[in-house]
């Protein structure tokens, strides 16, 4: 089962994270935000919702390391955090939210299976190391897309490698800033 959790709001837009109930334990995809900084407050007007971030997880998967997707990583010292290796050296993040005491990153270089039925698929575009999570459920494959696109209209343009990969799958997809999932459709231009 996949469940969405409102983990923050940025400039009035929701930021969802997801849990996946797996036989080996609960998985958290992205961690939202637990606090902010004066610089973020001024530019992005974030409203963190740390109370909505599940803590009882066996691992975390970050779709990418922008502040609104990894700001809660610090809640998980010692817990494996799966990320594409290309994402870690990225400078477009708050380093203290990524490099914290007990941070346990599991770096992947391309596709990887985290647990049976939970696969990482590189989806570059939003960031060079962006990845989506492909979940094999009894109802079929599902995609947790992070910021592969902000909207389904944007996703449907298929104008980045990551968006094309998600469109090719043609399955029910969640996006970080959209409340409900849907099957994306290719609609260029």
C-alpha cells in the first residue's frame, strides 16, 4: 500500500512524501521539511509539517536532495537513505540537512532494487541525479515521481529524459506537488 503525507508547503503549494508498506517494513520516499532557514523563509515561504512525517521506517529513499524533499533526513540517523550517487555532490541544497551526524547514504549508480518490488529508476531533468521509485503492487506498477514534473501537464510534455521514462511506463504516478495520482499522458508542446 502507498500512502501520501503532506510534509510541507512551499509558496502555498503542497509537498507530499509517501510511505510504502512492504513485507520487510515501511519505506519512506522523501522526507519533506522539519524546519526552515531565514533565507528559505524569505524566498520560498515554506511551512514545514514535521508532525506528518512517518518515523517508523526501515529505509528512506530521496528522489533528489532539494530542501523540501530532504529537509527531514535528519530525523533518520543510522537509517539507510537511498540516493543516486550523482545527487550527493550537488551544491543546490542545504548541506547541513544532508551531511548530518549519523547520515547513512546508500549511493546508487543507475537502476537498483532496494527491496523486492521496490526499484529505483534514474529520471534526470529536474536535477542530474533525480530518481523515481517504481513499486510493484498487487494492482500493478506504480511510480512515486518526486519532482520529475510539478504537474501532469508538464510531465506530459516528455521534454526531459526523466519525464520520457515515466511516460513510457504508462502507470499510475504520484507527483510531489499534486494530491492525487493519475496515469500521465504524452502531450507535447
